[in-house]
C-alpha cells in the first residue's frame, strides 16, 4: 500500500507534469481505505492538478448513471465553462491571424469582439473577420483529433465570441445545451450544421475530443475523477434511507465494460488522466467487485510486480489508511 501524499506526489511528478502534459493519457484505479481517505485523495489530486494548470472534473456514481458513457459526458459537460474555452481558443486564433489582443485582461473572461480588434489594429472589421474565420477554420476544422460534430460546435462557439452576428447568442446557447444533453429539438441546430444527438454511440469520441480541446485551449489537460464506490452496494437500503442512484448487477457489468473501454482506448486520448476511485470491496467482493468482470480484471488486477515492493506505476493502486 502507498500513502496518499506519496502517491499524489508521484502522480504529479511522473504523469501530470510530464507524460500527460506532453500529450499522453492514462487510466488509473485507486482504492482508498475508507470514504474519508477517498475525499482526502480527491482534494489532494484537485490541488496538484490546478497547480499544473489542468481542468479537473468529478463524476460520482451516486448522482450520475456511470454505466452510461453519454451520461458521464453530459455530467462533465456541465462542469466545463465552454465560453471560457472558446475565448481562450479565439485569442490564440486572432494572434495567429495577425491581430493579437494583447496581454491585458483575463483571456477566459474578457470578451474579444471583432469591433474591438478592428479598432485596436485600425483595420476594416470585415477583412478582420474574414482573416480570423479562415484561421479558425484551419485550426479547428482541420484538427482531426476531434470528431466532426465537436469541431463544428467549437467553431461556432468561437465565432459567437466575435459578436459579428454570424452565430447568434441563441445558437451558441443551443450548442451548449446540446453538449449537456438537454436539447429537445435537434432542428434548432440545423443552422449550425449539427444533426445528431449525443448518445452512447458517439459520447466516447466526444469525450476524447473534449480532452484534446481542453489541452489546446489554454489548459495543460483534463483530469477526470470517476467515483464508482456506489457500485459496491448490492442491495438498496430502505426507501427512507436511500440517497442517489443504485445499480443492478446488469448495470454494474455495463459500468465495468465502460471502464474497460476507457482502458483500451487510451491510445485515442491525449492530455487526459482518468482516475477511477473505488471502494475496498472492489478488490474483495466476488459478486460486485472487479473479479465479477474478467475483461476488466485482466487489465487492472494481474500485473507482474515484486510482492515486497509497491509499484506506483501499476494500473491499480491501494492507498493505506491515513
């Protein structure tokens, strides 16, 4: 077992500051000794992630149907400030187009309109918009690390921040609603050239696209904390004692399959660290622990290592009680 401070320092040094920051991806399973240690670990991880310039998000199986990848994406999308990311990306694009906005102001908060830029550089706003649009198309639409739908959505959000009327505020808000899984009528996005809902068939690719977008929009990368401790509850308590979601055996296996796919898809991710936080029963419960799903067991539980020494590079980490 490894202490929480030791492992957090190790993860910061070997992953956050180097491997993930340089474009890598990793999925780690962390098993704290109890709930208090789990919260302590999450708080410590959040602190070092913020210090390294990462965007950190948490998804808890208590409040999110964690066995459904689209619900995981929607929860993450609700924690993302899409306009702040768009403003950061837009500032880089206008600078590359030859119209730098300067260092004044917060790039994720202060607006950056075409009229402001045209006045700053004493140029015609129509020509400026044409140049910036060309740069945005080059930087976003040709970045094939992101899916087409996600590229279109991010292009529209960046264009909306220019405030030229090309993309209205209503259209921008509709795109954000679509990303959060709350859009009722897809016809509202026809003008944005987006025609498909986000579901289990495409949410994983959109999640990987988001990790890439975060990494090129001013953040070092994306840290996702998946708290799956609720999966260990075999029976729901009495109605008056229930809180949040509970999972059947079928839903449990779907959740493990989702985690297995994340492990196998690390080659498709960039600048992303996924930390799965599990209860001790994850290792010991034959019915609801990792041993209930062999495909996941083979990926995180059977590694060659020295029994006398802890291996912090392993996929599965046991934290000692503080």
